[in-house]
């Protein structure tokens, strides 16, 4: 890992009617538009969905690193995140995030360890740690 601080640069551009084009060096561009809830078309990624997807992505990447370091054998993980956008006073903001993680392992003897590692992944996820809304984890471990 590189020493801190890390810098992540993204640029955006649009005209009066177009979708927003998000760009970052070395990766494909992403088109963004408002979500349906704000009068958008609903067929593009929105800033709201991108924020919530960053939590899901970070959770899985954090779990993968923790599981590797802990030598846990696992088969697959599914993570669903629901971000709750609400109005607090005059401010619209995300007030909470609900993370549902489902992990598939082979050995039932590893169930307790797997559950602990899922909880640790939620605790160390740098994206959710950077947000003001609380994060609630519902973790399930299944054996094949």
C-alpha cells in the first residue's frame, strides 16, 4: 500500500441538457443523471446510487482483504445496501445505510469466524466511515 494521504481525482462535465460525464484517469467514463425521485430518467447511475454503491463495493473489498489475512475459505458474498435519504430540518441528506451481507462458506465450523469477519469489514470500510449517517449491518453466513 502507498503511504498516506491518497488522492482521487474525478472530473465531470455536462451541457444544459446532457447527462453528466464522470471521468477519471485510467477507467471508463460513467454517465450520470438525476434519479427518478428528483425528476431524472432513471436509466443512468445517479450520484445517490453511486454513493450507496461505493459502500457495497468497499464492504466487499474490505471483507476480501480481511478474509485473506485471516485465512478464511469462502465461496461468494452478496452485499445489498439501502441508503435512506430524508429531510432533516432544511437539509436533505442520507440519514442511514442498511447493509445486508450474505456469505457462502463450505465449512460450517468457520461460521462464527466468518460472522466476525463480516462485522469487522463493516467496521473498517473507509467509505462508510467517511459518512455521517449510521451504518447498520445484517450479516448472514450460509454453508454449501
